[in-house]
């Protein structure tokens, strides 16, 4: 039982740490969320809505892949090439706008930094929670083992008392004769 109490103490301490990391993670996520709202407002203010630079780049790559791997009619081929050129132009314009908007870039970097930090706290608290669960399971097993030992001991004690009572009876019977 001493070992079980030690597991309980360790588990409880880890659970305190888990709570601390949850609070830190949530606080940092709130900061990131506020920054992402600011980013959306800056995008609207600077007319940078619509697909992101990454999304545009992905569309270009998908169209280039289709153009290179699929047989197209000349008309369809021309449509794809035109769409790629339009997307490349949009990509360059948007990229330039983002690069020129230092406030937006700094806000994005800060928000991403907070998201990364929150993710690190989440990983730490997940690992701690796993450790706490393992300690809890060990503690429960020790308590179960102790309960079984006590049950077996009680059964042995009952058997001993019965045997002693029977021996006393036999002794009294022999003494009276």
C-alpha cells in the first residue's frame, strides 16, 4: 500500500502540472486566435481576401500536373494554360501585396509562433496525462492485489478459526472421557 500511495502522490502532482499546461496552452491559443482575427481584418482592409497564396500555388501545381499527364483537346489545353497564367499573375500580385504589408507579415509570424508554442504545451500535457494514467493504473492494480491478499488472508483466518474450534471440541471430548 505504501507503493500505491507513492503512485497516487506522483499522479496527483502530474495532474497539477497537466492543469498548468492546459491553462498556458489555452492562454496562448487565445492570443493566437485574437491575432488571426486581426489578420482577417487586415486582409479585408487591404483587399487581400480570397484564396491564400498557398491555395493559389496548389491550384497552379494541380493544373500543371493535369496538363502534363492528361491528353487534352487543343481547346482544353489552351484553357488550362490560360488559367495557369492567370493564377500565376494572381499569385505574384498577392505575394507582392503580402510582402509589402509588414504589419500583416509580422502579425502572421507572431500568430504562427503562438500556435507552435500552444502545440508544444499540448504535447507536453498529453505526455504528462499519459504518465498520470499509467501511474493511476499501477496504483489501482496494487490496491486490487492488496484486496485479493486481504480476501485470501481472511479466508485462511476463517479456516484456521474453524480448525481451532474443531480441535477445542475434540480436546474437550477427550478430556471428558
